C-alpha cells in the first residue's frame, strides 16, 4: 500500500522496491492514454499570469460540437478526415478528439482506457505521416461544449496551458467551474487547474470545494493540486489538507500526509503529530514523517528550514518503547535522505543552525542499539550513518552490530561498509 517513494529512498533495502513500484498509477498513465499534446501542469507554480500571446482560434472559426458514430468510426477513418497533414486545422483536430467520446473509463484508475481510445490512435497515424498539429488550445472552445464528459475532460486538462499562454480570456474556465457536474470531467478540471489556484480566487475556491467531493479520485486530484507550488497558497488550503489527511480513503490520506509538507506551513505540524501519536493510524506514520521532512529538510532543493518540524521528527524517533512496528521502518528513509546533498546540503546546514550532526547521529545510534526495533528500519539507519558520518562512524558501529547478533543486520552492515570503502 506504500506509494509515493522517490526511487533513491528505496535503494537501501531490496524489500522496499516492491513497495515503490506501486506508486504513480492512475494519473501518470493519462498522458499516454489520452494522447496529450499539451504540457502537463508543472509543480513550479506562479502567482502571475504570463504576458505571452495566446494562440487560440476564434470561436467563430470552429464548428459546433459533433456527435461521433462509435459503431462505425475507426482510427483510419478519422485520419482520412484530415485533408492536408502538413496543415491540420483546429476543426479537424477537434473532430478527431471528439472521438474520445467512444472511449471507456477504467473503473480502477478512473482514467481513459488506452485500448478503447481511437482518437489517440488516429493522432498517432497523423504523426507517423509527419502531421503539423495546431495548438491544442485552439480546439478548446469547441471541445468544452461536447456532451461527452471524456471529451470535456480532455479539454479541461489543457487549461493550465491556456492560463500559461498570455493574459487569457478566463470565460471557458469560469463557465466550466460553474457548470461541470460529471465526476470524470471534474477530476480532469481539477488536474487542469492544479498549478493555477494561486492565480485566481475563483479557481482556488473551486479546488477547495472539490476537496469535499464524494468521488475519491477527485479528492486525490485535489491533494495533488493543493500541494502544488501553484496552488499551495489558496485560502483554505491548510484546512482542506488536514481534512484530507484524515480522509476515509487510505490513499487520499497517505497522499495528503506526504504533501502536507509542501505547504511549508508550521500550523500543519500539530495535526501531523496527532497522527503520529495515534497507534490506530500507524499506516500513515511514514507518510507523516515525509511531510515533516519536507518542511525542515526540503530535499533536494533544501530551501526550507523548519526547526519545529525537525524537533517533531526527532521526537518520533526517540519515542519509547520501540517495537517491530514503531517507529514505522519506512519512516527512517529520512536518515538516508539527509546526506543526499547533491551540492545543496552543506549550504542548507549552514542556514539551519539548529541542525547538529552529532545529535542526529546519536539518535540513529540509539535506534540501532534498541533490540525492540525492526531490522528493516535499522538497515536504513546504518546507511544514514554511513552517508552522514562516513567510515569513521561506521567503524564505531561494529561492536554494536555484533552485539545484536542479527544475521540480516550484519549482512547490511558489511555491504554498507564495503560500499564506503
């Protein structure tokens, strides 16, 4: 059930790789499934709209939405509607995308089923012929009026591109926010506006409102939006994330706990600690620790330095009695992460004057010596000590590891020692 690991977190112990491979499911496949031509919403948010010119066909040049005969249409017949591949018109492009109405929604991922998406296949045929497609934003005025929520959703997914391409007319966006009711289309609308909540109060309010939607996939998408740098300043984001951290759906709660750190709001520390102190929510402990670590370590950028979040992290690791379940062994990833500096850690450490390497190493060593703690977590601890303290600190661990009389741990120690040499 573990999920959103960055790959290097899992390098320490082979067991964790299986957990890592479960991440990046529904939304990560949408781009290929739906043959996206617009750039995905970036996590690099902006509070100001760009002043670049927007390339968009006037609505008067677009035909009304058309209904596709799903019983007879094929990718080849769609390809044949384009007269000149070197100069595909917005209407031709829109007519092909309208065939997405024939696609099916995968119930497990709430995404378009790739095998049923003949529009995507038609686009691939065009590209094979070297087609020159117009900007996808040129098709939006037509596609957003389609009766199919799949087609509208595809258009909504391009709203970020629309907002990033000048001082756009927000009419299409505002109308969608007010009128859309279909869950799939709403999920795509949230995705399309995920990086833009800070730009417009009405967009921000829409994202907050969707946090309460009954559809779990929409709430999951809201987590992605509110933890995006382009929407993490939306009014009500903190309260919405707290509610989502306690969501009835485990995956939503997990994502919210991890993403809470991206708001860089110390008022979220207390609700995170409340979960860490709740043994009934042990399955969220590693995600909560990730959220805390983002606040104080902010890997890999190392731009934030919350001492309060750091103290909460250390308090969790120092809590006794420890057990095979506490601390959550995956939460110990932070020990490895601390020393993956990529040239930024030393600068961060100079600014985070409260961070003491000796104190950090002492906590790790104490955990390693605790016979009640599980060996998987101890394996991460050993790697963290090696990364932060080098061979000198590893050598000090030799008698400790020997005294624990744990074959698994001994193997890990020897492997790490060899790597350091």
